[in-house]
């Protein structure tokens, strides 16, 4: 499942972007493209097991 907290935004409220940027609604900030790869499950990554923001929000420990 792709991360439900990932959003792509075309502006930051003050300026428009040429290309939509990855935004984490939990962290309330734009994330680096490599982090968005985790969110979008690219390269076999999984938000539930590989994303510290997702795991923290879900109350998961790293040894689970």
C-alpha cells in the first residue's frame, strides 16, 4: 500500500513549482525525492517497514 500521508503539491503557498513536489502530511513538510520513493513503494520499499515518519505515526517500534 502506498503511504496515505504522501501528497504532491504544486506550490508551497508562496510560490508555484514547475513540477509537483512530494509533501508528507504527517511531518507537514516537503520531503526529498528519495524519501518519496519509500512512500510510493518504489524499489521494493514499504512505508510501514521502511519509513520512520510512518512508523512513528503508527506507534511501531523498529524491532516489530
